[in-house]
C-alpha cells in the first residue's frame, strides 16, 4: 500500500485530477443506484429517509470515495441491508457497488486518456 500511495503522489496533477473525476463519477453512480433501489417499507418505517440521506465522502484528495449512510439516525440502514432475525435482507448498497465495479476501471481509464490528450 505504501508503494502504491507513493506512486500516486508522484503522478502529475492533471492525472490525479482525472483519476479523482473518475472516482467521483463512480461514487455518484453508486449513490444514484442506491437512491433508485432502496426499499420503501410501506408498513411503517419510512425508508424514504434512507433514499434521501445516502451520501458520499471523499478522502485522499478525492481518490477514495465512501458511499453510504453516515448519520447516526440512519443506523437502521444496516438492518435493511443485511436483515435481522425477523426481517429479510433487502440490500441495495452492495449490489450497487457490484454493478459499478464493472464500469470503474473503464471510467478511470477514459478520464486519464482525456487528460493525456
């Protein structure tokens, strides 16, 4: 990891910006997918709140993105995602990440190619 981190630091700024743009596009695609697909519980619990509060946090100069629910009030997202003894899992975040995984490398490659033109 340290070697990779050093190699990233040695990249020209325009390449770092291109990579950060690709990371941002992928993170937004995951967030949007979750917002479209998060289950809405019609029996009481308002999961519209989960739809509205899924968020993105960026780190490492935009080269790392965390997508999910970060507010303590959204603690029940883990129960919706993984299920409980009494409630089946209804995952949206993990499937969204898996769907975006197919596009991630292509997004980064395309952004770097644009920067090199």
